């Protein structure tokens, strides 16, 4: 994944988390996205923080968990 793709995906997460759409801010969409991501993070049994949610979205949380299992 190139640096530009990485930054784009991080910006996409931020926009979804805040509910930013081309038509403005959509609070319902933000809450739905947060609930979706938090449920996945909860299943991984890690604290439900924005940082952990962002790590999950970027694939970093899964990589950390795989690395922890191998050691």
C-alpha cells in the first residue's frame, strides 16, 4: 500500500467517523459507521477507542494480533 493510498484510507475513516458527506454532515451515518466498527473491535477483545477503531479500519489491529499469536 503506497503512502498516498494509506493517507486516503485514513482520511476516509476520519470522514466516515465524523459523518462527513458531500452534502454536509450526516450524524446518523456517523453513528451507524461507529457502531459497525466498534462491534468488530469489541469482538477482538480490545478497548473501544477511536484509535483502536482506526487501527482496525487500516488493518493494523489484525496484523498486531497475528504477530502476537506467533510469539
